[in-house]
DNA sequence: AATGTCGACAACCGCTGTTTG
DNA sequence: ACAAACAGCGGTTGTCGACAT
């Protein structure tokens, strides 16, 4: 495409580096309420000084309700090894076979653990079956579900002040994990309800409940 | 106790494929 | 048919904590 591309955002005007808990909550809150139809305009609408790409990455890799965090199980590692053997570095394809895991996370695990572990074995793993994944019903990535709401050009003011440890709090969310809900077979339990519960929990934990009520009045 | 090194992981960068006007 | 805009992907880098010296 001959002319080259305009940069996706102005590097001088966007914040870079690690996300703060405040930014995370702002992003979560916005997506929960309005979805993410357009990543490029999302930061502006959400009042974030971030590139749309950065928001997307943060959401997909870290903030989605059903994203799994923590150590990979033996089974997951073996699945990665097997799929990498057949697919190569197609991280997103591999991720699609591991519910709740992201391509970025899988890539990191591969580069830091699995690659080294396999190196002494001369690369190839014995299993090389292509046709997959009895175990993988690919329940992954349901964030599109969130993507229904209409988005206006409004900039939503979400005042955030909490200093509490955001991730300690998220880690205690076990009972909300959609994975668990699904594994219990409660199919009719709607994703939206799950998301709302999850968001509500965050708000309560961070003392944002009042803010939310005010927001609703404003909409 | 201070400093250096290494590993893990979050985030960024740039490219590609797809969609849209 | 073409160009521009956009989302998504994979490679790479930066940062931070753990461990060794």
C-alpha cells in the first residue's frame, strides 16, 4: 500500500508503559458498559490517554473476565507443545485451543519455558497428530458478547482513587470465573450477567458503587 | 548488605489481512 | 478496482523481581 500508513496514534500524546489500576478500571468499566466496537476511538471515549491498540491488548491479555492467569497446567503445556509442533508460531491459533489463555501468554511461556525444556530433546516432540483437540471445545474469547452496546461520543468520567491491590482483589474472584460457570453446565447463564456481576464486584471492592449509580443517572 | 546477572512477563512495534467507502 | 482505515498477529524490547556472588 504505497503511501505508508499514518501512525495509529500520536506517541507524544498517549501514555505508555505499565497500566495503573485506575486505567484498568476505567477500561473495564467502559467496555462493560459500551463494548468495544472501535478500538481506535475507545480511549478517547473512555477518557484514557492510551493508544487504541494498547487498550485492546490490555483488555484481551489481561482484563477480560474469562482470561485465566497463573501457572499453566501440565495438560496445557503439553497441548501447547503438540500444537506448536503442528502449527508453528501461530500463537493465536494455539491460544484458540486453550480456553482462557491468550496468544501473548502462550508465546511468553513458550519462549521462556517450553522452548528451553524441549531444546535438549532436539526440538521435535513425539506426538505429531494434527487433527485435534478432543479436549478443546474452544469456549474461548467471548468478549464479542460485550460488543453490543451502542457507543456515543461521550467521554465518560470515571473517577478512580483506589490504591488497593488490584490484582489481589481480582485473584479473589474465583467464584465468578465464567470457566467455572460453564463447566457447571449452566449454559443459560448469560455472559452479560456474568460480566455485570464481575464488574459489580470490582466496584464494590474499590468503593466505586456510588460512582456507578451516578453514571447511570447521567446516561 | 550491595551489586550483578538472569528469567519472566507485560507492553510496544511494525507488518499483514480484512473490511469499507 | 483501488486506497484507506482498522483489527489482529507475531517478534521484540523494557522492566522488575529473584537469585547468585
